[in-house]
């Protein structure tokens, strides 16, 4: 299982104790998000719908590639990859 660096946007840093980035294990983007929520409770519901799908106003990038253009939450990740959480500029609410 890979260790992925997750970059946390300012509105979600209260869930990570103020950390700008955290290291999280996982083999896919979905696994990383699940582990992120286990480590930092509550952050997952800000990113995912109740059905487990990515919220419309949240963008995820693996090494600058939008996961929506890859394999979504099933996008594989490798050791040292960077997963950036980027809230949409207009619309939606993370808090």
C-alpha cells in the first residue's frame, strides 16, 4: 500500500489540526479518502456524498491530473503521489 501526501485546503484544516498536508496510506484515491476520514474524522463527509461518490464541488488531483478525467475514486496511487483537494471556486460549501 502506498503512502500518499494529501494537500488539505484551508477550509478543511480544522479536521487535520491545522495541517496543510498529511500522509495517508491507500492503493486508490477512494482508499486514501477512506483512510483520511479514519485518521481525521468528519473530513470524509465534506468530500463525499452519502452514496460514496465525490461531491460535485470538490475536485481531486493526483499529481496535477484531475481524477474525474482518470478513473475517479478508483484511480490508482503510488508511493509519494500527491493528492490535492481543491474546492470549486464557485458553488458548493465545504463547511
